[in-house]
């Protein structure tokens, strides 16, 4: 009985290591994809990150965008200047307080980005088609918990500073 238990533990550890290695491999593939998309659009990886946050969240203040993209506000200013000059975003100033700014993604440009990511999105649709609803819910939960683990790890670095 004990041998089965230790064998199960080794198998579980090996499978866990395979999952972590797979996540690292996925991170590299996504970084390569982002780099290729950015190259086609003359955007830096960090520019794509900001555009992604804006496309999923809608208009944001610069401080909220900086926080969600994990950027220092001073760094974000240069990124926003570059994105605005290239016609990706606009800065909307509040009528009542000209110091208040909201960053908005220009919708026509989002189509360009979507087109370049479409091969990966289609491939992911094909991958997901092979799973049942219950399995998809399990995977979605795993991904969300992994994102939270990443946030926890990032915040531990912030606390060490």
C-alpha cells in the first residue's frame, strides 16, 4: 500500500512539474507571438500590453492603466505619447477638469491587431473544442488560480522593495 502511495506522489509531482514547464513554454510562445505582432505593427511589447488592457477594460485613467499593465506612471507617459502619435489611442480630457484624462483605444486600429492574432485565436478554439463543458470549467478555474498565483508572486516582489 505504501509503495502505491509514494508512486502516486511521484506521479503527481512529475505531472505538476510537466504543467509548470508547459506554462513556461506557453509564456515563451506567447512572447514570441507578441513580438512578431508588435514588429508588424511597429509596436513594442509593452505597447501591446497597454492596448490589450484598454481593449479588455475600456477607457481608463493613466494611473489605472499603469497599475493594470504593471508599469510606473512615468514610464506610461512615454508609452502613451508614442501610442497617441501612432494613432492607437486618444487622451480625452474632462470638460470640467482639464487635468483629468481618460485613455481610449481607437476602435478601427483594434481590427489590425485582431487580424494578426487570429491564427492563434483560431488554433485555441480548435484546442478548446476537444474538451467537455466540465473540463473547460476546470481549465478556466486553473488558469484563473494561476493568474492569482502570479499576482501574489508579483506583490511579494513589490513588498521586498
